[in-house]
């Protein structure tokens, strides 16, 4: 019985050592889908996101979506901040009020909001939003 316990302990130790050696020699490119990461953003940007995430998810069918997809939304927000949306000019002055109203409306669907995107924004979004093709 003691022999079995010693043999099992030795086998586990060898397995752990092999795994550690394998991890030490494995290099992986960093995941840049989230830009530099949400936690790296300045506090003001994080606060802006947190306020928007609460204020924009008011539709009765989607009040918990901001919590359900929190990690994904933070990732995408961080990516947009890090890449500065590909250098696109801000449209905040021209459409922020209308966009906020539409996002909080129960009558405006996603297509009406999507149509507010400029052709350059649509192109940038389609080229940069992290997604996989469906086969």
C-alpha cells in the first residue's frame, strides 16, 4: 500500500513537472481584442462607460443585458478607446442627444440606430468588431 502511494505521488510530481516545463516553453501572442484592456483605461473613461451601461439599458426586455454581457461590452469599449475608433471623427455633437433618446426608447429597433452610422463607421465596425464567421 505504501508502495502504491509513493508511486502515485511520484507519477503526479513528474506530471506536474512536465506541465510546468511545457508552459515555460510555450509562447502565445497576447490577446489584443480588448485593446490594452478595460482596467488600463483612465478612471474617467471607466466611469463614463459605467454610467452609459446603466442609462442605456432601460428597455424592459434588456435591463440586465449590461450585466449579462459586462465583460464583452467592457472589452469592446476598451478596444474602441485604445484604437480611437481608427481615427474616425467624433459624431457626439451631432447625434448624441438623438442616439441617447433612441437607445432608451422601446420603439426604436437596432436597425434605426444602425442607420445613424456613417459609411466609414460601418466599414470600421465590420472590420474591427471581434467576431467569427459562421460556417
